[in-house]
């Protein structure tokens, strides 16, 4: 499953159908207003018209910075938000704000900045769903390179950073899109710096950054930066690829495993235990078979729910019951010690619960890792066991893009984890997390051709621990 929040900002036509395809619980029609490259157009959110389960997300003009920029140049215009929009003094120039879901919120173009007079703020109350964010206008980038986003942040609620890759600038952008989260920003009472490096796949012409809040509280930000970042690497480090399979889809076993077997690849399964044995899902026998053939079993909670939304007892039950079930039924004399949060939903409370959980039931921590839905590569300098980064596979990933990812991993000694869901024949890419059997075959062949080592999550963790 992909992040529910990420889904909100994907701009898709046939939203209801696609939503069903993704197994979301509520349809989310998304309204997009795309204004073609015209900086003088006032970009002001329209009133939300949809109600209840219907999310409305209004995205405005596609106005990119004029060039991809020189190395080290800050690509965000009006990065300290000091200049007001001449047509709307309540908003900084080249910035806009928008929201989705059910919540009460205010946006403030504040007069309390980081080492400067102005900053931007959101305040959210009565939160039940959605995302409330500020966003600079699209930034033109060069695909196939790393970029570092940073900002100074302050407040009492964690913030989410979403990056949307835009493959074709100024078209209003339908299809081929890809939105994913970077690590969350955890503010304090005074200004602190948030920084994160991410990879822009080849073919992407511009990126959009959404920086905001998906819970109740106040969040201020200022002093933004996006710079092209040459990644310096240790050439002695071994590149690795991990094939992750989420949500116990039977068609992964039927269609993907025979292809992996041809290459001798092993995967890590993230299992939401209540789905086992359901229609189109694997049974305990299927999982035991895979376990006996060298595939790794890891936990993905009991129910496929956002753990951030649960009370503390339910949160602990989701972790403990899924881990205990796998330990008893599947693992045998080994223990499960890795986890993936459903929908990527996590915060400090979830992170702490995972880190402190007694994974083997023996009173000693064997916590290995947690994977959310935040991208892209892992390498020792950025590695966080509580937030293993991943690339969410979709049917829109082309062979060329996939090959670029592999080559980056190979040339820079990175650990690339690929999160798959269903693998089955499809006729037309729709942006869903299903991968066609033909695509999957081609992807495994590319990994094999490039000679990149395929490891389970446990093997990857061990190699990182040994500094390999
Ligand atoms: Zn899932």
C-alpha cells in the first residue's frame, strides 16, 4: 500500500477507480487547477467544495525556476519568504498553500522568522484527515541527480515533506507522476534545521515540495533551500538491492517468485497478519513454503491501518500481535525483527514503540529495522534503522528509470530497497502499485545483468553493521 497522504497529492483523472485499485477505504476525487507558466497569476487556494470522505486537493500553477541551476545554487525562489506576493500580501511570492481532508486550519505569513523578519506557519485543529501545507512553486531539476532540501523549523507537531516528481512541465500533469515522502521534520520550541537528501530519477523535469502538517498543532518554517548535491561515495562499499513484497498478495508468489528463482533472488515479505488466507492472499502454508526457501518474513502490523491514528494500547497490540504470530507460526527457531508501518504511518510514538518492542519475547531487544514509505536510497551516512528508505514500485516505472536507479546504486555503493505489491499481467499502466509480470521479469533481469547483489533486509542490516 502506498502512503494515504501521498495518494492525496497525486493528480489523477479516474480517481475513484484508481482508489479502488489501491484498496483505499474511501474514494478521493482530486481537483486540479493547473495554471500554465505565468508568474503573474495570483495563486490562491479555492474554497474546498467536497465533503466528508471526499478529499479535495487544489494544486496551483506549474511555474518552475528558469533553469536547473548550477551546483550549490539555491533553486527555491524567495527562499527566506521575505518578499510578499504583490497580488496577495498574505502569501510570500512564489509560494502557495493548500489543504485536503477534514480539519480546521489557518495559514499565517508570520513576522517571526529564522534570523529574518518573515516565516510561514500552519496551525491545525480538529484533525481527522488530510494534509495542510505550504509549497514553493515547482523547481526545475536535472533528472538522475541527488538534491538536498533543508529548512529551519519550529513548533509542536511533526511535519511531513512530500516530493512530487513532475515528468512533464507545464502540462497540468496527468499520469506518470510520483509522490513520496522524505523523512519527517521534528521541530522543537526554537528554530532547528531540517535537512534531507533525495534522488530525482532520470526523466523528471521538475519537482514540487509540499511541507506541512498531518496532525494537530503549530508548525513554522523558514530559510528554505534546495541544492543539487553531488553524492560522494565509498567505492569499496558493495551496492545492494532488496526486493520487498508487501501485503501477502498471492500473485506475488505465483508470478514474481518463479522469476526470482531463475536468478536465485530472495525477498523480504512484510506481512499484515489478518490478511493471511483472505481472497487473493497467501495462506500460512504459502508463507511457510517461502520461508523454507530462504525468503525473509517481517511484520507489517495485524491490520493495514495507519499506526499514527491509534491509541497507545492498540498501537502496541498491532506490533506485538503481528510479531508474535509470525514468531510462533512461521519463523521457527529464528525470530522476526523487522517491521514496516502500514501506509508509512509513523511518528515519534510509533518509532519509540517499535524500538522498545521485545521482538523475540525473551526480554531482550532484537529490533532490526522499520521501513516506512520514505525514499530513496540507504547508505551509511543517512541510514536510520527506524526509517529504512525505499522506492515504491508502480506500473509507471519505465525500464530506463529502473536501470538508472540500479546504476546509481551500483556506482555509489548504495542500498536500494524496492517495495512491490501485486505482480500480475496488466494491459495499461495506471500509476498503481501493481507491477506487470513482464515489467518484473525485465527488472530482475536488469539487476542480474548489472551484477548487483540482492539481499534480504536482515542481510542488508548485517552488512551495514559490519561497514561493508
Ligand atoms: Zn502495506
